C-alpha cells in the first residue's frame, strides 16, 4: 500500500474537537481525481468515482476502529476495508480517501495515492489494508 498523506485541514479539525477517531464512523471513498492535501477539507472537495458494480457513493465503513496511546503517540487501528466488483468493473480510481462521516460535512482525514489508476475487475476484490501493526495513522 502507498504512504498515507494527511490533509492539512485535519490538524485544525482534530484540535477543534471535530473528530473522535475511536468512536466516529470512518469511511473510505474512492477517487480518480487528484486530492489536494493543502486545500481539501471535506468529502465534497473530492470527486468520487461513479457508483455501481460494487462501489456505493460515499464508500465503505471501516469497522472496529480503536485508538491506543503509548509514550505520547496515538495510533488508530481498524479492520481492513474490501471493495468487491460485481456485475461489472468498479470504475478506475487512484486515490483511497479516509474521512469521518460523523463530522459536520464529512471532514477528510487523509488519503493513499496509488500512483496510477486501479480498476477492480468484475468478480475481484480490492482490499484497503488498515495495517494492524503500525495503524491507519499516528498522532504524535
């Protein structure tokens, strides 16, 4: 999996208590349009791929999120997220976007850039690995 990139607005949003990463509903959306980490702040700031064939508008929920803290570092973990193509291919995407659907305007947290477009062909699964060892993200 590619490296996680935090959107700049996340730092302010978390400082202003707009996220509770352990209890809020976190989701993964897919986009094939560049995500600008300096200006994108909410879900409406990105262009999602078209819904269909296994992709639902606003993406899939990360289940079983939990945060832990040790030595001044917070680590967020959650179960992997699968996208399964059924009835046709899921539209190409390059960006896997993490956002908080519980926050006002569905605040963005960050994204993974896969470097080029990915297409999930009919009958196949794309898994977003939530890295149970290092976590989805850390806050130090």
